[in-house]
C-alpha cells in the first residue's frame, strides 16, 4: 500500500501554521499584559475623606486623599447619583509604579444634577463607605 505524501505534507503544513499563529497570538497577549502591568500612567483610586455641601445642596466641596508628590497627579472625581445616595469615584493619574502612602489632600468641587437633600454620600472606590460631612 502506498501513502499519498502530498496529503500528509498538507496536513503537517496546516498544523504547523496553526501552531505558529497560536504562538504569535500568545506572544501579543503576553506583551499587552506586560505593558498594562508596567504602565506608569494608569489611573489609581483615591479616597474621598470629607465633603461639605453648598446652601442649595447642588455643589459639593470634596477633600480627596491620594499619593505623595511625584507619585500621582490629575485628580478626577466621577459622580453617580441615585434617589438614595451620591456615589463618588475619585482617581489620580499614577506617575510611579508604587506609592508609599497617601499623603496629599486635594480640594475638589462637583456639581450635582439634583440637590443633595437627605441622600447619603459614599466613596464608590472604597467599598461604598459613607463619606464624612464637615
């Protein structure tokens, strides 16, 4: 019995191509993961440590605690409002891979869509813990 070598070669070539493509995809995924993990300019969570509301309840003056000088900058706060609470998500742009401590306090102003009223203010980046009013 004689084997058709052309069929065997085609199967081997197809399997080899699949292996090479698989390895390339794996290498690209690994490279993307390394770049993400070593990025010095990602955003890191910051903590809202206090707030005060304006007389009409539409403005919140926040105190946001974040890294040390040279560790981060560009503090931002996103707000999510519901009928029961105002959730704040504070973050800063990371400038270093590891920060030793959160030592800076930055003042920040946010405008609410509806007055605060009896709603609770919580820190969404830190287990939705209530934020102290001052």
